[in-house]
C-alpha cells in the first residue's frame, strides 16, 4: 500500500486526499500526518483541513488558485518528512464513575455480565485514539474500546445529557462536549470543560491525539470543577511516541 494519497477536486475550492477506504490504524496515521503537514505548509491558502478515517478534505480560501495549489501540494506531499510535523499527545481525562453521574453503569454491567469495578477497570485501561471530531463540536470519535464493553445504545435516547458525560454505545466510547440529546449509555462524567468556543483553541484535543481515562472520586470531581471555574486547572499531557 502506498504511503501517498490520490488527489481529486471536490467542488470549486475543495481538494480531497484519499487512501483505501478502510478503518485501519496505519491508514489513519497517514491521514493525520498529511493533515498536520498541510496545516503547517499552507496556512495562507486554506480555510480548514478535515481528516476522516481514510481521507483528508482541504477547504481553500476564495483567493487561492486551485490549479496552482494542486501543483504546490503535490510537490510538498512528495517531499515531506515526518520530522516536519507535530507529534500527537496523550491527554489524561479524569472521570467519576459514581452517582449521580453513572446513569447507566449498573445496567450496562448487568447486561454484559461484569462487576462494576471490572467494567471501570476495562474502560480505563486502554489508550484511546482520537480518529476525528464530529457529531457535536469537540465530540471525539475514539478507537480502542475493549470488546467486552461493546453494548447496544439505549432504545430510547435521552432528551438531554449533561456536558462532560462519558458514554459507551456500540463499539465506541466518547465524551459529550456540551449539553445535548443522546442515546449512549452514560457510565460517568468528567469535570473538564471539553469545548469552549470563546477560546482561540476551542478544544484541547486534535485528531491523532490519544485519551487516557482515569477514575476519580466524587470529592476529587468537585475539586477539579473548582479548578476549572477558577482557571487554575492544568491539563495533563505528554507526547506520544510509537
């Protein structure tokens, strides 16, 4: 399989980079590497770069000449070095799996035949990869949920799920970045403010980063809420290396 994508235009001011249509860690690594490369190399030409599982959409400014951009893009892609792009981060996310936050924890544990402590252990063990953000602004699509925790979504979605709620549904787990309707099984809540549109960088995560859930008590949850509100909270991040 080639490291390099195919190019095609999509409308007057959009370019698509495509790899084989698979959900594959190696393909997605290439997607994210080229996404970062394009952001760094063409900041003056682009409006946005949107990675998915196996493609990258590049939205150009109206003032960017499409043909000239394609020429520059081809040269850049063929000569890129992975040393030229930023490394992904591992972000620690504290989660309280206690009441009143764990709305569906007991029911899910019963459904899949696990004790609650074992369910929490399996949920906090993996390093989850952020494939892309979507559904809601800042909502991370994560890969890596233990197969023992795969469970159907709720038959009746809730009309409102609180910001910070952590849920599982199907083969995925995720964090609700804002109050929203939703059908995932809610097993806990993080005190972190996941998406803030008033900031220059609205979210602390990017596609390609990794998330590590860490269990905390209700008391620790309340203390972290105070830190978030006062602006003293320090995000725990480290650089990820293969």
